[in-house]
DNA sequence: TCAAAAGTGTTTGGTTTACACCCATGA
DNA sequence: TCATGGGTGTAAACCAAACACTTTTGA
C-alpha cells in the first residue's frame, strides 16, 4: 500500500478550494461544536482542510473529520459555499506556517479560497478529538463559547445552525447526535436546543411516538435522580422511510 | 471605466472553480429551465461560467445570468457543490474550444472543476435568453425536455429541483417567478407544478389569503375563456416578513 | 416525606379537508 | 345554452395545544 504523502506537501491539493466543517455533538443537554486552537495563539477555528487532486469533496470532508474525531462514516452534508474575495486574507494560520517552515506555506495560505461548508452530526460519546498540524488543541465547545472565530468562521457556523434548524424535520438529527439508546427527555432536549424553544413534554412524546420511528426498550435509565425514564432506540427502517416525506409539522 | 477583458482570456479566472446555474421560469403553466446548446453539436447544458479572481461567487453568478437573460438583480441562491473527480472529464465544450482556438482552452477545460450550483428564479416574460461564446442557442425548455444534458448537469438540475421543493415554504417563489400581476389559478398552478401534485382550488385560495401576503386588485384578467379571474399582486412587506418564519404547512 | 422528573390521559379549540352551490364567459 | 373555469361558503374530521393526575426516585 502506498502511504499518502503527509499533509505538509501542499502541492497535492486543489488550489483555491478548501473546506470547513461544523461538527455538532450533543452532551449535557448542550449542543457542542468541535473547534481547534491555532498553535501559539488563542485563536479558534473550525476544523478544515483541503481537497486532494484525485479526491471527491465528500471524501475530503470525511478524511478531515476522521482525523479530527477518529470516527468513520460520519453523517455530513455540504450546506453552503463561502467564496467572497478577501475572506481568507490575513489567515492567522499563515503565521504558524512560517514558524513551522512548511514548503510554499505562505504562498499557499495567501491564495483566495472558495471554501465548501460541511456540517456533520456525530455521537459525542464516541468522538475522540485531536488537533491537526496547525493546531495544538481540538475540543468541544458550547455554542455560547464560539463567539470570535478566525476569518469568516462565525458566519460559516451561523449558516450551519440555520441549515440545521431548517432541516430539523428532514434529517436524522436524533439518530446521529444521540447514542444508540436514549431517553425521551434527552431527545426532547435535543430538539429544544436546536430549535431554541421549549416544547411540551407530553405533546412531544405523543408526536414522536406517532411517527413510529422509535422502539421502546424494556430497560430504563437508572442512576439519575427522580423517576427512571424508559430507554428508546431508533427504528432505522421506519426512520429513513419517514424522513423521505419529512416529519411533518411546525414544532 | 476599464472594460472587463473578454471572456476568452481564461487566465483571469480562478482555477478549478466553476459555477452552473439552474434558471427557473414559469410560463404556460409549465416550469421552464434555461438551457444552452453547445456550438456545432446537439448537446445541451446548463448556463455556467467561471469566477474572476477578484469577484465573489454571487457576483459571478449574477454576471453570468445577466449575460444569459439580460436581467439584473436576479434572485439566486447556491444550493449545492459538485466536485466529484472526473465530473468534468470529456467536457464537450473542449472540442468547441479547439475549433475556436481560445488561448489555453484545452488545458483549461481539462482541469478538474469544483462547480457551485446556483438556482435562480426569473420572470419568464422579462428574460431575453442569449447564448454565450460556446453555444449557438439559449432557450427555455420544459422540465420533461431536459433528459440528457452534458456531464453531470442532470444531477445538478435534479438537485436544484429537490431544493426548490424543500424550500417552497421558505423562499419567495411566487414573487420571483410570476409577473407583477397574476391570478390565483396561476399561482396555484405554479405551486402544483413545483410540488408535482394537485391542490384543492378552494383550500389553496383560503390558505394563501390567510397569509396576508397578497393584495387583491380591482382588475380581472380578461381575454381568456370562462369567468375572468381577479388579479393579485404580492404585498412585499408582509411577504418578506412571513417568509422569515416560513409559510407554515405541509401542502 | 417531599420536591422534581417521568408516565399516561383528556378536554378543547382551531385548522384542514372535502365537499356544494352559484357566477361568468366564449364556443 | 352549456361546458368549463372561477368565486364563495359550510360541515365534518382531524390534530395540536393546554392542562390534570399518578408514579417513581433520591435527597
């Protein structure tokens, strides 16, 4: 097997094209975003990368996310393109590049980039974040801790959030963001967090169950205070089917 | 004023990046798509183009569409990115390029392209289609006449259609696709065409009016057979407001 | 034993659906 | 004059919002 050249050989990538990933996870009743901290700085960025000359965009995104999370077969979708001239000017990574002496690094990062934004949904409990060669840290942040990212990454993040909200009835959010087994309150909390509003506990449950996309398990989630809630899992077959038409309704 | 260099100078554009436009119009109760026919062939393509080095993606799309339709301020949105390796191999335009002797043309068209797909909504009655330098014809086609486009343009078209259907409650489709004054049956027909199913005439009208986004005019549309229907126009202020939350409902 | 979370059920009111009826127009 | 399309109205079915009561649990 031929080992891929290391990422420091920038000539293997398409010029002018990059990708940025907004990786969503859910933990402690909070929507989390995966961020990297650029080496020798306090600056935060979305995980991103470039596209190899013989690689599809989706493969590139998968590769990048695999490197950042250790996961395979991540659920991801392109949601927008960011291509304003000047958007990638003064990229702080360029400084890091100079320091680490990557070949043609400065020239590369001074290009104008058209960046394809992907959003990804991952199981928080399974992801193992790890930084790339430009960063010294890669961790989950709460949404309210993402206020000043580099370049136009806040714009990209907001665009992803907007897409997530619009597609809440058309994408398998719960399936990808929650562990295999979860409780109804956890699922509700996820929806409340994404939609940014409270939902009635009883109506939510009735509605969710009416979709016939959940299997109720015998087990309950013990350990927490208060009454132990039942565990559910997704009925994948019915779920995919139901999403074809959208989980109709305006929450 | 400095005149822009002619399009035959390909070096003024970003490498590896292109854009393809799915332009929708509505006429004779049919959804129409703008297509170009490649010179010296019977091959049809979506209108497309490249991105100047100092130009935003949106400006590039606007420029291309202005050239193809004569219209300014066209409603357009990026809806997807198409970047599979090989998608732009064997581009039939390359032959045309050889014939017309464009500088570096063959090399240019043999690149791998990441193409940004835009969909546009235009008033059929106002657009004046005209071909680009690679085509000898630019005309409206019905959806059912678009079966074998070049490269992956059918895939792009289908993706645009899917987006249109998903966004039917969130985008000002009627406002951009219909003339200023239109009848309720025309509006209904537009929705039926996009959604691909029949709607009840009376319920459609009640619902549309309940959104408060239409001004009913005194005039009626005369000339057709049968009872003359009233004309309406959009109440732009209310329309924009209403679209913020989506025209709730599952048709 | 009590506050807080979770399971289950019911009432109510608005919305959507499925219709019926009348009017206008050109063939 | 009549078939067809358009304007207006209504009853029934359905669904979603609001709310009550009971059960379980750890502090």
